[in-house]
C-alpha cells in the first residue's frame, strides 16, 4: 500500500469560506489524500484566505507567511486570491493562487505539485462529505455571490454575482447530513433571502417531488428533516414574512440573522443597502406578532462616511426600540476597493470606535434584560461540549461562535449533539446558566 500524500489546511474567514474548505477537503479525501494537523507533517499546505477588510487581509498574509516558513509548499485560495497582485507581492514563493469557491481549481494545482496515491481504502468518503465543524452541526451553503452593490462591501468583486445551487442538490446534502447525525443545519449564503432569484425560482426535484427554488419552499422541505434549521444573512425583504408561520409552527428555528447595518434612511441609501426603504421597526413588530418567541440578531456599522451625531443617535433610538436579542457592531473600516472610501465626510477613527462602544453599551443593557426574563423558564438546548464542570450548550436563540451559551451545572451523562431540557436559573449580558429540568432528559429528541 503506498504512503498517502498529506495536505495541511488553514481555513480563515466566514462560514461560507469554511464550506469552501469542506468541499476541498472532501475532494482531497476522495482521492486518497490525508489531512495533516501540522505543517511539519504535511507534504503541502493549502491556505483558504479572507480578503474582506484590512484586518482580514493582514491575518491571511500572516497565515500564508507562517505556512511558507514552516512548510515551504503553499497553495493559496479564497477571497484574497481575487485581489490581483496582493499575495504575489507579499509572498512570491507560493505555488499557486485561486479565488473563492474554486475547489476543482485547487485540486488541479494539488495534482500538479503532489499527484495523488490512489488507494481504495483511504479514498472512500461518507456521502455527506468531510465537515470541519463538530459532528452535531453543519453549515449548508445554498448560493454563491451577491447581486448587490453595497458601497462598503467588495464581496461581489471577490465572489461574483448570485449563483443559487439547484434545490435538489441542497436538499440531498441536507438529508445526507441529517442521516449522518447532524442535529443543526445553519443555512448560509451572501444573501439568503435572494435564493433562487437568478434561476427565476425554477422548479427542481427532490425525492421525486417538484420543489420550487425559493427560500420558503426550501425551508418547508428542510423542516421535514426533524432537526434544527437556523437561517443566517437574511435581508429584510417582504418575502421573509412567509417564513414566520414555519417558525411559529416549530418547523424551523424561530431565529433570523438580519444584517440591518443602520437605521438612518440617508446612511442606508449611501450604503446602497437592499430593502433600505423598508420600515424595519414595523416589520419586526409584524414578525413578533406572528412568532412571539423569535430571536433576532443583527449587525451594524458605526461611523460610516458622512454619519452625523444625529444620525448615529437615530441608530441608537432604533436599537432601543427594536430590542434585538443579539447585536454585533463594527466601527467602519475602509476596505480597499470599496466605493464608500470615496464618500465625503470621513469620520475620525476615534469617533468611529467611540460610537461603536456606545452602541454596544446600549445593547448590553437590552440583552441583559431580555436574558434575565428567561430565568425560571424551561427550554430545550443542544449540547456542544461536556467536561468535569458541567455541560456547555446552546438554545434555539444561540448560533455557534457568534451568540451566547447555556452553561448547565451538571453533565448528566450528556454528549455533544444531545438535546436536553433545562431550567434557566441565572443570566448575564450574553449567556444563560441552567440546571437539568426535573425528570426531563431528552437525548435524541
């Protein structure tokens, strides 16, 4: 039996990039390559980069340099690869460079520098592919690219226009993951609400049944899998209203990640945000009327070029009235190639940072109040980890790595992927603390 070739992988950036890495790893393993956990043990290293903001560019370039220093043979892929000349100038010794969602191209470069040693025993992979997340949750990417031209964003130039995956392929992947033991699917794309727009919502097929390529129909089908389904990057188009009855009925999680970004109509127009003319406060009220237990998370930008103090106060008023469950705020950061850099009225960095801090201080008080209101409630949580001190879990309100946690003061023979019933006994600004509910342990619920 020949010695298998070993590939190291560094994956940076957002969950969409992680899915790209999973596709690369799946193809590598299908061809008999082994994934090495160290640079030293690898015959070659692939670095999947992020190039969205300056800090991400710096992190990616540092990772490439580290891989070159430790291994010497490096193939670079990902969003930074779409920025012409940046990687070549910093690291001319890399073997090859591709852009994002280029698994086949990456494999071609791997073949050129490290031909595979085929072996039927090491070449087999499970039908769900190779995942880089824990076994009990997985990201489900439903489309690539974006059709919008937000002035602060360069994603369309990095990842191209919207390309929706065929709905039959998406649902087959979801079914394979569920059958492999995944308990939570996190639906992602650059613009989840726009799924199917490029295909004119054409009808596809899954399991012999016709299914329209549209977010509502996708969620209806995913809701039949009997696992948690969580939606991310959902722009607040009116069509999103159709998803709320599915949430209220327990078909998919009552959770929406909606990137509002701001509340001032003038700033939203300057950002060229989709759905910028929508009355988002009214939409939030309507969502809560249909599904009172919905969790809403969003992100905002403070200090966008031209933002006045009055417009920032307008954003704070929105935060106070909307009372969102989870909020992230970023001080505006000029992105190389973004048209917002040319807008007048640049806000000084110290003001941007100060406004970001003020927004998060307002939100922390809101978050603390909302979480404190859950004390005494009995909820279902998904176990992420168990140690000698207890169980670390998440509720339906908590997406992995970006939201809060539920700390359960008992391990109760739990395992990652178990669904258990707990009673909330305490809370802080971000997390809940709980104990196992009396007579209620529901692994495999």
